């Protein structure tokens, strides 16, 4: 019984680490597609727009990772691999959605993270990130 608990704890840690890694990658991608340093926007400028964009991305990645874990193979190695692959696909699709919305709307969405007031376009992008995550999660389950 104790051995099983240790094994299951290791599996949980492996998936948790994979999820954390993917969330860090998601954060990095948001940092790449927005002008300025994201950590400065969040902690120094206290940009609500940047916070909404990052939060929706992290939540979206988490939704995809949770569904990927649920749908993963019984084999730990392939479960981790498939979780990482699906997570990366989700991050790429969310970044593409940001670029597509940016191309189809006036102005530059990346510049909105510097605005003092919350801009409606940030909510549109946040909704797109969550929507993509839900669609991917549904496809996985």
C-alpha cells in the first residue's frame, strides 16, 4: 500500500511538473508576442491588460493539460509525452489566435497591454484563449 502511494505520488509529480513546464512556455510565448518585458508590465506597471492576457493563457494551458492528462495513455512515459505535445499545440494555437485577431482588428493588440484602462480587445483575446482550450479539451476527452 505504501509503495503504491509512492508510485502514484511520483506520477502526480511528473504530470504536475509537465503542466508547470507548459505554463512557463505559455508565459514565455505571451512575453514574445507582446511588446516590452512581461514581468515588468505585470509587477512594475501593474498592467491589467497584460494580467488578463497572461491569466487567460495560463488558464487555457491548464485546461488543455488537465484534459490531456485525463485522456493520456496508461503508460506514464507516453502519457507525459502526449500531455506535453497537446499542451504545446494548444500554446501554438492560442498564439496564432492572438496574431489572427491582431491582423483582423485595427491597431496592435500587443500595444494594448500598456494601456491604463482595460481594453475590450483584451477580453476578446482572453475569451479566444479559453475557447480554444475548451475546444481542445473536448477533442481530447
